[in-house]
């Protein structure tokens, strides 16, 4: 059940008196007193990056991003400037970015692991000026535990923050928005339960280096709703809830519950992946991000309204089609529960139509 409780007046006042300029906020609607939910579609990056199947060609990625924007997605993580040696799925990101048809009001973000990645993006933007811009946002990432950061980035969390600070600064100076990820915010495949104070400290450091939003990731998908609630409450002690996003994976089947829990605790931005694309290479058995279709379905007819550019929201039926289409390109079925149910319903209805004509 969703709580319809309003947030305490103190938080609303604090939000409206915030030092954060409105231009740096995702939208004014992200103020937690509103019931507008922003979706960050991470399928083309976080999703595809962690898929073990065939490498998706550049043209298909471009089509995926264009279709997502057409279905109403306004925040799309489009790719990553990492070495294709390490992450073959992300090869060709420059060509993907050059190939998309940017729509107004859609933010196309690119993950950059270091200064070199940012330089690559900036030189691409310099060579291909367009209105609207091909990309106006980078994402950077670190993790709440040293063990996970070492496995991913070969350094401690503190060292990774030190390396990221000049990247964030250069991006902000260039007029790009910077979004920070805290991986393993709830549970870590190496250390188990995470000390949420660490999650809070890392989130605050990302905020201090200029991130307009910090995405708290249950990267391995082990978090239970009550743990997610505790983690968010801890982080909120230091970072305004308007700056936080929830990023959940569905390994143990708790992702949608965790999304609803995050909303109850004031978060209004949710990362999700069409077709439930994704996984985690450092955590055997980890499944993809919560499926965008499942989040859209869960919020239909609730007190929350999903922001989007297709008649003011994101079109669930179109997302179902995209989820199946891209999953079939990977040689498998869509893992979105809503996506599967809606396709089954459509088939049943089509069969009934044929029968009624007989
Ligand atoms: Zn993820």
C-alpha cells in the first residue's frame, strides 16, 4: 500500500529555500512535495553494458534510444566512454551519440569513468554542435565499499572520489550536468550488508563535487524494502532528498517494492531499464535493473504521476514493445513481468477477435 502522507512542512520549506538553483535541478517537479516521478531510462547503458549476449550493433542502439525518447522517456543514459577492450557492449558510444535524433527536453547522459572519457565527450560535442545538444549530462560512479570499488576501478572509494572531483569540475565548467552513482548502497557482494553511514558520506562527497543528483544503487539487487528505507533515511541526514535517485535491481524480486519504498521516503527519481535489461558482472546471478514497464504499471492510477513527453507521461504499451524488441535482439525474451503480461493479454484479445469473426 502506498502512503498518502504528506511530507513534513519543514522539509518542504527547506526544499523551497534550498541553495540549489532551480536550473541545476532535474525539474522543479522533483521537489519531494510533488507526486511527479521522474524516470531515468538506463537500459541503453547500464542495461546493455551488463548483458552477456551478443553485442548490440550501433544502429540498433541508436534505434533503441530514439524509440525510448519517442515513447516519452525524458532522461536516457545513452552510453559510456569506457574502453571497448573492457566493456565490448559499450563500443561505438561516440557513433551512437552522433547518430541519435535529439529531441527537445530529453537529456541524453553519457557515463564517463575518468577525465579521458570526459575529454572524448567534449571533443565530440565540439565537433557536432546541434540544437538540442547531443548530450548535456555525464554520469560518474563510485561505490560505498572499498572492496567493490577495487573490483571495479582498482582503487579505494576515497581514491576514486579524488579522481572524480576534477572530472566533475571540468564537466560543470563546460555546462554539463553531472550525475553521481553510489554503487552497492545497500548490500555488497564482497562485504554483505553495507554501513549506510558510508553510503551517506559518499553521496555527500558526490554532491559537494557538483553532482546535481546522486543515484543510490542496490547494484546486486539484494536490498529488502526495510533496508532501503533505513539507507535512504541515513543518507537524507546529509543530502537533500530532492537530489537523490533510487536505482534497484531485481535479483531477489524486491525491485518494485524498493521503488515504492523509495517514493514513500521522498525520492522522486527512479532509474529503470526497458525490458529489465542488465545484470552485474561482479555479482553472479544478479539480474537486471527494475524494468521500466514494471515501474510504469505499478504507478498507474496511483497518487504518483510519471513525467514524460508522450502526452505528459511515458507510454507503457510502447515501452512493452521496445522491451520485447531489444530482448529479442539479445536472443531472449523480455524479463519485464508487466511486459510479459501485457503481451499475453494482447494475444488473448487478438485470438478472441478472430474467434468472434468465425
Ligand atoms: Zn544498475
